[in-house]
């Protein structure tokens, strides 16, 4: 029978073999401090129209309510830093959305990891998540020793910055937990706060989604983006990377090696005029497996109307 230490080692090795860039483990416990921060954030209305952030609060702060009998939370990072850049004339798209929708890519890897555990360790109860359930991914990343939450609200690592996805596998398997990350390496730097054109970073690590360009261009479901933001969009048609682009830690970012994240040519090369003239049929065909489908064709056209304002 394999020991707990051996199980932990094998899982981490398999995670790296599957293409994940880092793997950390924490004990499945209730996150009391994170619960208080989330409650305060919600009370200020900083979640905007993302009402789902307030639902299933108990599950969000305690993985044992999400996966009964859970003992370990496995957190995995997957780099998406792009291999190519957009043409200067192209309307700006967040780099995480250059290729295939990460939900497909990561779910497949999580399923393979869970299958590996079942085949090599024994039958376990486990569920994998990536933006699909009430899970505090960044908090678990910190608790599993992978990095810290920067002033821009993103999880940062000293070795590769912040251009990565966070995935979570909650399981009833008892594993060796990593030491939590307890230091902050942002120091006195305020580049992300200073660079945000809409002042969405209201205080270090605290983001008001109502002002965030990513929220405005993706999550906001209104027919128009409030006019007060039009001149502050800085050409961002889908999402925004400003607070990551200015972060000094991202000088350590390296291009990803995931074939599925190869940029869709249209994202790199189409001009604003070409996007504006694109039919809904062409959009659905070209971006059927892309994160852009979250905004849908109508949302993209709405965003174009906002960034055209000078």
C-alpha cells in the first residue's frame, strides 16, 4: 500500500506530466478569514451584476460542503502567456482568450488527473473545478503555497508572474499539505493601481467590478456600456490585461506550451472595421470554441461601439 507521502508525490508528478505548471495541496477546511473578506466585498456591491458570487456562500468558503468528506484541495496552475501578440491595429483582447476556451482544456486535464488517482491510488471521491463552481481559487492557491494575491487582485508567483489559469481538484483523499504562502512581494509598488484607467482597484487586492474593463466587456449584460467609461476603454474589446502588463513580476512570464492555446488568427489580425462588419453567423463559426463566445456577437458589437468613442 502506498504511503500518503508517496501518493502526494505521484499526484504532483502526474500534474506536471499533464502540462500543469505548478501543483499545491491544502487541507480541506473552512476559510474563515476569506469568508469575512468576501462578505465585506459583497456588502459593498463590488460584484456588480455577478449575482452568482453571492450564491452558495457556505459552499464557497468550505469545500467539504461542495464535496462531502473532502480532505484535500489540490490547486493547479496552467500558463497561458501568449506565444504571439496582436497586430497594433487590432482591437485589444485579453491574452487568456487568444486560443481555445480554457474550460475545455483544463477540464480534460482534471479528468485525466482524477482518472490517474483512481487507477494508481484507489477509488476516491473528487471533483474538479475551473470557474464553474463556488470555489475561492486564489485563496486555495495561497493556502497551498503557490503564491500571493497582488494588489491587482490576481494571484502572483515569483517564478512566472500572473498569466495562468487556476484549477481546483477537491478530493476525499488524505494528502500531505504544503505550507501556505505567507509573504507579500508587491512591496510599495502601485503600478497596477496607477495604470488602471477606470480606477477599478479601489484598494490593494480589492476590485470594484462595476468599474473593471474586463467586467464591462464580458460579464455586464446591459445593452450598452455606461457612457462614462467609453473614453477610458483604451481599445479593449474583450477583457483587459493592463494591470498584468504593468506588473514587474510578469517580466518572468514565458510563452505557454499548450497547443490548444495557439492564437486564433482572426484575434491577432482583424481590424476594428473587420470586427464591426462581421456577421453573427461568421462570429459563431469562427469562435465556437473560444472564450469570446461568452460575450456573444451582440456583446462584441456593443463593446466596439464603446471603444469607437473618442
